């Protein structure tokens, strides 16, 4: 398309698409529209505005990225409030879920309540829009280098129907942009694909489907002669691009929650981070099979690292896509049209990049061709820029009133409604006629005007072989061929009649002229012409077969352009060049692998079924012709498939794409391997650290337990030593005092027994106090001891009296029942065994004495006499519940015996002189000594070595180590002798 330069070279002709979520700007230059890239290199600028302290304003992507931190002072979706929204509107509820900024309406004026530096401030909608448009103007001037901006603004159809256009124009003027007009998004999208150049009179219905970030719009535009008429439209925000983003959010959040048991959607900060990542993932999944989502410290300080596949995303989007298709059904019902009535589909908006959504719309409107070669984000802005150029071209032209209410867009509208003088028409460039395909005066230039050659060609033709003739050349359309319009065919036939008609000229025979008539009848009939075009003899069916990719585009590009004419679906994607994006390359091969050819080969039928004599013969002829056509059709599809396969195998872009994809897979595989290795190492290190920690903790606990045990043991030993010392001191004091008998008289056994009972009865403190009293000067030792003995007897008597009372008996029985359930500890059993040794059978009130002894030595004070007697029986019978203490009983018995017999041995030894002790080596072993000796042999085995006999001798204070060894030898001899006798 060529165009004359704008009248004002200092003005930039731009198209602005003002959406609720984003702003896109395009400008018209050198006969085509181009999208303006902002300072960050993006073609799309978000409508986010952050108002900071000190009149500092952030617009676009920086404001959107900082939305997580500055929610209270960031305004989003401000253009959406150009529409009327009441308090009960669903959009307001939807808006409050996404932004904490409060919306207020005062005197039909929208205001945003933001918080700046902790203070609330109201910002009117007009100020927000002026900031946005001022930013757009500065961007345009910096890119184009122009002095002023002239623009066409494209908005939703619903916004045009409201009364907010005055507000928009005011904001545009205040921002320094000259506004030509405000056009609907649907018409701008049609202008981007130049649908206004159609000069025919047939009506076509175009479905324009826009899926933006926060809104969607579905419109049906009827085109008649290049003029547009919007016959139905529907819009909303429920099934917008954000709904698809929410699906990705749920996929990522559910996986994160499954791994970490925490939901990141519960906090607004985490949700905003998740939304930013999900938006990026959604766009990536439109072109790749999967994407990796990573967010640092998403929730509770935990990082996100998740892989989302397109298959998983599309599976989750099935319900949402079905909801999107309902808007198509609604708009068809509203326009009273069927799906087959739609001839073209125009997609716009970033949300239409989802492949499954495109396929679903195409499947629903299978009879329509889909126009999606232009980026969906940019298509509306590009169309608006072209409309700006058209309005600038016809700025001084007066237009007539449109009775049909066509949209005031497109070059055909301005040309058909133009009211201008000849001078004004002369100001319009001749390039407009070229742009509008106005070729009425040039139709005849396409004919073969070398009539001599044409006459010579006609004379060479054979009348009987008309089927093999070139009908286009017969009519003089050898240059145009299948590109010739019906008007050109009629004009060519008219020229042939004027020159060769038998009534007007004798240049060729009348029979030859019938070839011209036959050619015109065939080419003027669309069905017959299509049949002939499908077997065009001038078409080159050859497929290149190079071995290398050198000159790939020059070799295969023309071939695909030739074969594109056979496509059922027009707007066929072409091969492109090395700079073509991967998305367009994939779309190209996807189209050609699904290529549907309209070649039907009926022109080559060998027999005409109309020549059949009856119905059966005609059916047979048709059957044979159909089979032959199917065979040729199959051969044709095989040829197309071979062409595409060869191109695909040699395409350097595919090789590069596969290489990059393989590299990406290898990198991803390597990354996963490294992550697995790292996790394994971390897990192994964690297990080692945990094992070390457990071992250290166990060692610490064991050391602490051992330390406490040692301390308890040392304390116990110290207490025993102190107790032993005090007891020994008391016994020595009593012994020195001859047990308080008259000097020279033998000790009174009863008195000795009472003193020994007192020694065992008194606790340590009382025992120490008694020893201190006895060591005082001039102390009446006998009186002191007798007082203590008397006190002991009184306490025992008091205990007996308490037990003898009935009430005490009943309480004793109840306490017995309760205490019997109390488990005996090893210390209590040791004390009980010791008490049984100290107070053997025959001691008066033995069990009361044992009970009192248990209380004084730290036993359970609730132990009753019956409980003590029962436990004594259990110990004597060796029941199972006391087996755990059996190992220590022998040691206890030995110690008890050693203590009980100490006094007796001391008395005996004290009565012997040193000489007698040395000579009396033949003292017979008593029964008790023999029993203790046998018990000691079992307690201290031979594995102890030389220390064994020292320990055994300690158990028998009346026997020396030597005596114990000799006794052991005697017993061994007796056992051997007994065994010999038995044999």
C-alpha cells in the first residue's frame, strides 16, 4: 500500500487504544502502521498510576511492579470508570477485590481516595486520565520527533454509547493531543486487516472477538462495499483475561499448598506476587509447551519453584472457554444470525493468544476464516492509526449524511459519502485510488493487445480439442489468469466480440469464434471457472528438492505463494524470512499441515454423465468420475504434504527452534538434576546433622544421667559413711561404757539389744545429736542413752496403740487397699530386706518396728503392716513382681548380715587376745557363716580375679581371706569325694 505524506509533516498521526488494563499506541508512517515501543521496550503500557509523596508519579510497568508495596496509593483500571457504575454494580465488587483504593462519586464525578504519606487524598478521574494521556503524548513525541500529535482514540463500543465522550475529549485537549474521532474497537480491528478496501456489494458478517486483561467484547460487524455497520455487541468482565490468570494462580497455589501446607492466597502481598508471575506464565504458555514459575519468599519466607504445562492449563480452562463461547452464541442470537453466516473472525486482545480458545472459536464458526496474523495486543491500535491517516487525508472534505448508519471509519466510507468540489478532489492524492483498488480505467491494460499474435493463436486451435485449450488466453487474459475479476472477464469478452464477431469482422472463421463464446461461458460461471482453475495448465506443480538449506527462502517462498491459491481458507500464512517469529513459523506449518485444497478436478472427467442414456448409466458415470477425482485429490494432498515436509526438514528456523528447544530441555534437565543432587546432598547433610545432633543429645543425656547417678551414688555413699561413722561412734561409746553396766560385769544382752535397736532406729540427725551429747564433758551417758531408749519404746508403744484401735484398723484396711496398689521401689525393697535382717523373727512387735524403720529410712509413709507382711512373703517366695530386685538382694543380705553380726563379732574378738586370735585357727564354721559364704561365692564369681576373695572376706568379718580360701578348698574336696562315691 502506498500513500502520500501527511499534509502537516510536523504532526504524528497515531492511533490510541485506551483499554481498562493497558494502553497501546501506534503511528502511521510510510504507508503502514507501526506500534510505538515505550522506554522499557514494551509495546503495551499498563494503566497503573502510583501517586507518591512530592507529586512523584509512576505510570505503567513501574507502577504495576510496585503495586505489591504501594497498594494504597496506586490507581488501576481508571479508564473503566468512564462507564456508568452504580453502587450495586457487580464491577464495583469485583474492583474492591483487586484494589484497596476507594471509589467515590460526587456530583456525577468519579474520585479515587488514595493514601499518600499516611494521609487520605481524593484524585478525580479526569486528573488520572490526563496523567495517562500526557505520558502517551511525551512517548509519541520522543519516538516520532514530531511537534504535535493528531490521534484517533479507539474504545469499547459500550463507552461510545455513553455520554462520557466530552470528558475524553477534554482530557485529550488538556494533555496536548488533537483528537480527530473516537471509534469502536471492533471497527479499528477490521481496519487493521484493511477490510474496508472491499469494493464489492456482497454483504459479509465479521465476528470481532476481543479478550482483554479485565474485560471482553464480542461484536458482529457487517461489511458492505467496504463500509462497516455494527449490528450487535456484547461485553463484560466475568470471562476476561484475568479469569485465565486466576486459573494459573490456582494451579500454582494448589501445588505450593500441597508441598508446604500453607496457602499463599490468604495474604494480599503473596497473592499479588502470584498474580504477576501467573500473568507472565499465561503469555508464555501461548507459545511454549511449559514454563517455570519462580518467586522468592512467596509466603512465610518459602520460595516458589513450580512447572506449569500448557496441557494442565488448558485442562483447567475447559469450563472457562465454554463460558467464552456462550458470548458468541448470545451475539449470534442477538443479531439473528447462524454460525455459517459469519465469514471472517478477527481476534484482538492479549487473551486471544490462548491456542485452545482460538481453536474453540474456529471450530464453532467453521465456515469463517480467522484473521490473527497481527499481534492481538496491537491490532486495535494499528487500525486506529490507519483511521487517523484516513481522517487526516479527508479532513477538509464535507461528508453527506449516512442514512444506513454506517460507522464513520474506513476509506470507502469517506469516498462514498464525500461532498467536495473539483478543486477539493484534486487535493486528494491519486494514491487513494490505488489504495482502494479502484482500477476501472485500467481494466483493459491487462488484455493481450497484440491482436496479430492473438489471431494467429486462435487459428491454431482445434475445435474438437476445446478441453485442452487455454481459455484465459483465448479471452486475452493470459497475464491475469485466475486473478481476473468477473468484470475483467466481461470486458475481455466485450473486446473479443467487437473484434472477432462474425457479423462485424471476417478476421477468423465463425467456428473459431465459438471458442471465444465457449471460453466466456466457462469463465463467467463461477462453478465452471473453479473447476477449470483447479486444473490450470499454466500452474507449476513442481516441488523443489534441494539437499541443503542454502537459498531456502528464495527456493520455497514462491512455491508456497503459488500453492496458496488452492486453500479453502484464505489469508494464508506465507513462508516469511529469517526474522519471522517462532509463533508465526509454527502457525505457518500448522496451517499447511492441515491444508484444505478446493481443487476438485471435475474438469478432467472423461465422460459427461449427461450423455448417459438412463439413470443407472448416469449414476455409473458419476461414480467412475468421482473415484477418479478422489484419486487425483489424494495425489494432490500427497504433493502438498511432500512440499511441507521438505520445507520443514530444511527450514533453518525450525532447526534453530529445535536446537533451542533441545538446549532448553537439556538446560532444564541439567537444572533438575542439579536440584535433585542438591536436594539429596541437603537431605543427606540434614540427616547427618540430625544424627549428630541426636547422638550429641543422647551422649549429653547419658552423661547428665551418669553424672546425676554418680552424684546420687556419692551422696548416698557419703550418707552411708556418715551414718556408719555415727553408728560406729555410738557403738564405740557404748562399748567404752561397757554398755552402761557395772565395770567388770559382762554386758547385759537385753541392754545390748536395746542399744543396737536404738542405733538402727535413730535417723542420722538424731544419731549425730546423741553422739555429741555423749561426748560432752560431765555428761551422764547412761541417762542420756536410757532417755533415748525410753523415747524409742514410747514411740513404738504409741504406734501399737494406734494400730490396735478399731477406727485405725478400718483406716488401715482402706489404706492397705490403696497402698497395695502402690508399686514398691528397689530402694524400699532394699530397706525392707535390711529391716527384716535387723529385726528377725522373735522380736517383739516385729512388724510395727519394721514399719517404723521404713518410715524413718525414706520409705513410703502410707505402707501398712499388712502391706509390709505381704511384701515380705513375696520376697521369701520369690514372686515374679520382685524379680527385678533379686539381683540386689544377695548384696543386701550380705550387708545386712555384716552389720547385724558386727557387734557380736566385735564382742567375741574383744574377748580374745592377740595370741588367741592367731592360735585359734580351727574355729568351726557355723551354719550362718556357711550360708553367707555360699551366697558370697555365687555373688562374686571367679571372673573377678584376685579381688574376688577380698570381697568374699568382707562379707565374713569373723573370717580372714585365708580361712575363706581354705574353706573353699575343703568344700571342693567334699564335692569331688561325693561324686566319686556316687560313681
